[in-house]
C-alpha cells in the first residue's frame, strides 16, 4: 500500500556558505519522516551514482561530504558508515571511478569504508510483484545495510528517459548482471518495468531509506547520462520517498512523470507517493524553486528506442566477461561450484569445472574466490554478438 503523505525538502544552495551546509539543512528539514534511529544502525550505506570516471556523470563529492558531515553532526560513529556502488562490468570498478571523481579521497579522509559491490557473493532474491524480474541478485552490502542513503543525480538517460532516485538503485545489481537484465527490457517501456521490479525489491525489503538528491548541476539532452549538457539548478532535495522526489524533480523541470516508463510503473504499483497534494514541500516553495529551474530536456521517443537497442544488445553482448578455466592451475577442489550463486558450475565425471554458459550470471565470484587463481576472465568481444547466451 502506498503511503498517505511524505515530506520533501527543497533547499537553495546559493543561500548557504557551502553546499555541504545546504545538504545538512535539507536533511534536517525531513527528519520528522524518519521512523528509524540513525544511532542504532550498524551499517549505514551511502549509494551515490558512480557511472563512469567523469565528474558530471556522477554524484558530486560535496554531496557525499555533506551527508557524512550530517551523520557526524548526529553523532553516528564513522565505523558504521559505508559507501559503495557497482557501475557495471564494462567500465572500471567503483573504487577507480570514486578516485577519479574525488569521492574516494573524501571517504578515506573521514574513515568511511568503501565497499565494492562485486567483491562479495550476491544474494539471490525474489521480487514478489516482479513482472520482468521475478528473482534476481542483489549486492551483499545493500542487503546487509540497516539504512540506505541514496544519492542520485538528475540526468537524462538514453533508455530510461531519466535517471534519478528510483533508477539509481539499478546499481545495487552486481556488475555485468545489470547488462544481462537490460536484455529483459527490449523497449524503453519494458526496461521501465525492469527498473520498477528492482525498485519494488528495495521498497519492500529495505524500509529505512533517505534520499539526498543532487540538483546542483543537472544533465540533460540526448547524450545523457554520460555526456549530456550540464545546467545549473543549484538545488538540493531530500526525502524518504523516491517516487515523490522524482515526481518533484520533474515538476521543477516541467516534465510529465507519466512520460518516464519506470515512474509510471512505480506509480501504478503504488511504490511511494506520486500525487502532488500528498507531498508536503518544506524549505523553498515549489513556485520559488521553479524560478531557478529551466525546462528539463528529455530525449524523444526515437532516441530512446535507439539507446535501448544499443545498450541492451550490442554493449552487453560484446563487453560481457566470462570465466575461463586454466587447467594447469586447477586442483579440482570443487569450491567454485559451491560458491557459484547461479549453480552454473558442474563437475560431470571430470576433475575440472565446466561452466554452464546459459546459467552463468557473470558475477565472476568464482574467479575472485578460487584459491589457485585458476579461473581467468575474458571479454567476449565482437564474437559475443553471435552468442545466444
Ligand atoms: S575452485 Fe579453483 S582450483 Fe578449485 S576446482 Fe574450482 S577452478 Fe579448480
Ligand atoms: S560461473 Fe562464475 S561467473 Fe558464472 S555465475 Fe558462477 S560464479 Fe558467477
């Protein structure tokens, strides 16, 4: 059932000496919506958008810094704060990206531990109301967290139309699996269902969530989410309801939320508050904030179809990494078969493991955890275009 009401704060960053102070204020304005205690949480996980090593494409470091400062102000112990993401296997890992954009340094200096989502065996989870995804894999740090602080950035997106609070959770799916699940959404509308399925798992299983929305510089146009045009909005929003926050972000940019497939789907499934009259705006009024925000330019339908085709077909097929056995190193201990979350490794009357390519989810845990380093990995490359799995 959807909530009756939620609070969203909108804060003008220009009204504060630093962005960090604006962020702290934005979170304090929505504290009455917290039904959890920050100080009793053992694992508070910050989830920024770490897409690629390019500052404009990621959540800004000052947003991470602002949230850490807020938690310190509330006397949360640093040892209980973590940060992580999974950008997808065809790019570098999240730590490399975090280093490039300046987020890693901030975490390191404050003692916040970085969690690479791919480094631990993911959990196999069911999505009760899933349409495209009914069971899938979720990164361990997400599943283990007591509170998630989601740090999305508003950008256009070649397949999903826009990425924001709901879409940012796509990163909880480890590595190359994201690309595999893209294949289930052949059109932008179907991909919207996949995003809503994933969000439904979050909505029903991770009840303690805070969203701090980076609207300082948004990305728009057909080249998002990597190389779109940057536009200054100089705002920060905070809340506990992703659908409400995405709805308000689009209201500021004069875009109908029903044009965004995953928002339309989330609204239909009542995964949050979508009606403006049920969203209490605090801080700036919507009217005031709109004066600062030019129209958010989203890609047209044709561009979305092209984006969807390219990402879900070619990129996945060519960049997928697969495990390859080095028989010279393998000692036949069979541990890889035990840890494989997809039961994709078999020993059929053989000393050596056999990879069942149809079942393999490319998590590469076998490679990571083989004590003999006997499992190497390789990209399928251009030949992957002709593979059925
Ligand atoms: S864990 Fe490594 S050494 Fe053991 S069977 Fe698997 S590949 Fe061979
Ligand atoms: S075979 Fe290796 S890469 Fe494939 S699903 Fe199993 S553990 Fe993951």
